[in-house]
């Protein structure tokens, strides 16, 4: 059940980012959006920890600010994988990815706090 809740939260956060951030677009239905959320969850579960370990010195030197860059790169990677899979999710560049990741982080944190398991 926890997996389904996390998938719904990620899908909602990604949808909000497509509405608020210019350069983050989604063309598709709900099934495609859940597929993008699944890809996003996979990237965050398996690739993001490796990226954070590799960039740990930069994260320390910048007092954590570089973690936002890593989050943006993970959203950009999700976009690349989604385009390759034909899911209809696209991020136009680094800055839309950066701002989109910030929106996704904020929305998913707020939704996670509101959802009880």
C-alpha cells in the first residue's frame, strides 16, 4: 500500500510541476503520468543515492545547495527516460529541471505530510 501512495504522491507532484514550471510539459493520460511517476521513483531510489555520494564534497562546500542541482538532474534524467519510453513527459533544459524539481520536492513533501498510512 505504501508503494501505491508514494506513486500517487509523485504523480500529483509531477503534474503540479507541469502546470507551474515553464519548460516542464506532459502530454498524455493518467496511465502515462503514473508511468512517469514510476520512472521518477526508480531514478530517485537507485540513481540519486549514487549521485549524492559522488557529489558529497560539493554538497558539503555549498551547505546543501548543490543537492538541489542533483534533484534537478534527476528530474532531467526522468525526462530523458520518459521520452525514450514514449510517455509524453519532457523537461526543456537545466533551469526548468531545477525549478521543476524544487516544485516536485515541495509538493511531494506537503502531500506526504497530509497522507496517513
